[in-house]
C-alpha cells in the first residue's frame, strides 16, 4: 500500500519548499485561468498536460466527463455550481472539456461487463451516455475494431458534452461577450498528444 505519510513529507521538503511563496499566496486566494472538466481516470494528469502550476487550473471530474444540458431533467448540481463559481466568480478565460482514449465510462456503455448489475450506481451513471451511443449506432455496427469503436464513442461524447456546455447561460453569455472560450479535447495518453474538436468542420484536429 502507498505510504502517504512519506509522500506528504517528501512533498513538504521538495515541491512545497521550492514554491513556498506561491503556496502561501494561494492560501489566501486563487485566480485560475482555466476550468477543465474531465474524466476521473487516474491516467489524466491535467497539470502536467497543460504545464500548469498550483492555482492555475480548476478541475471538475466525473466518469466520462459528463455535462448535462442546462434543461436536462436529471441535472448535476455539482456541474452547475462549478460553472457558476468558475465562470461568474473566478472568471476563467477557458473551459476545456477533456476526454481521453480507452475511456472506461464510454467502454462500459458500449459493452457493459457481465457484473454491471453488481454496480447499480455505475449502471445508472453510464446510462447518461446512451443517447450518445444511440446517435452513432449505425456507424458502430459498421466497425469491427474495438479500438475504433471506442474512439468514435469517445469523440462523439466529447462533442455532445461540449454542446451541452454551451446550453448553460452562464457559459453561453460569456462566450458571446468574447470573454470565454470553450474547447473539446481528446487526449491520447499513450502517445502524449491532443486532438481538438473544430465545430466549424465537425472534425478533430491534432494540436
């Protein structure tokens, strides 16, 4: 098992000591420039990907980076509260909807495991992705490669959640004012690159 006491002591003696003034200032206030809404997957290290330090990025995480539309009858108050706080109070300049390859949430929706009934809350959660899967049912049926199926599901999910984000007035108004940018990204953790969604061409382009 992980020795957390040793890890915390090492953090105090190294990273904290090196950036002590920054941490002391952040104890009083913070002004992150970016909100990242991403999957809870342990393989996504947001600060490393964005080359960001403490206080620069506000994160909201859940399985499969789900953002219900503003008028969804089954909303997620944590998402709504997070958008209110980061956009209105902290006035972040960018929101990144960050998905990734081999997403467990997307794959669970595509191919539920045999023991899915033993995880009723997970089953209920990934059911939120059913509209995404249904929207690409024809394309999925034409694809034999499981990796390609996952890629299609993940990217379609990113587009759906990206569009849901823009239904929230707090986001849409700031975007219209030119004070906020919204991005949809697909992170290839195996090769260390990102593809960004281009809403004009409805394609993903490597950054």
